[in-house]
C-alpha cells in the first residue's frame, strides 16, 4: 500500500511524481510477490548505486541484490512490504528526492523505518540511484 502526500506545482511535475509513485508501487508489488529481482528493478543498474543502512554502505546493483538475497532468503523473512507517508520533491526535470516510511509485516515481528531516495530520470525512466534506509526498531 502506498499513501502519498505529493506536492505538485504543475501538470508536468504531477506526471513525473506519478511515475515515481508507480516505481515505488512496482517495488512493493515485486517484494510482496517474493521476488527480490523484481523489487530491484526500481534501482539503476549502475556501479555507483549507493545503499546506506545499518552503519554500512553498499555500492553497485549486483552487490545490493546479493545483500538483499542474503538478508531475505525466504518469503517468510521478506514478509509483506508497505510504503507510507511518501513525499516527493522534484529538484529538477531529472532528479527527485523521495522520503517515506517502510514497514514489513511478518509472522513474528513488524520492523519499520524511514528511507530517503535520490531518484534520477535516466533515458526517460525514473530509477533510484541513492537509498538511505534506517530502522525504527
């Protein structure tokens, strides 16, 4: 489920914000279907992709994919993902900062936290290039 408090100033920005929300929706759908590969399609497939979480920084799409697969080896570990409280700030035609809350619903716990994403419009498609995710637990 995505809840958005998207701020728009023009039809163009609204359209771009909707594309970014669609990217997040596809990530949630991929995760909840048990496919880390599908979830990862929201990220740019570049070596400079940066993921910061838990005091560590990971670089590169393939490295990040391997980290997710190691941390979430089963559907039970993955749980059900939800993004809420989404705000999108378009800082140019080709860059946006996205802030929100993530939550996993699993049988024995419900971890949650915050995320800040830098998204870039690369060849007409929005992709995440930097992800800083924290845990609220």
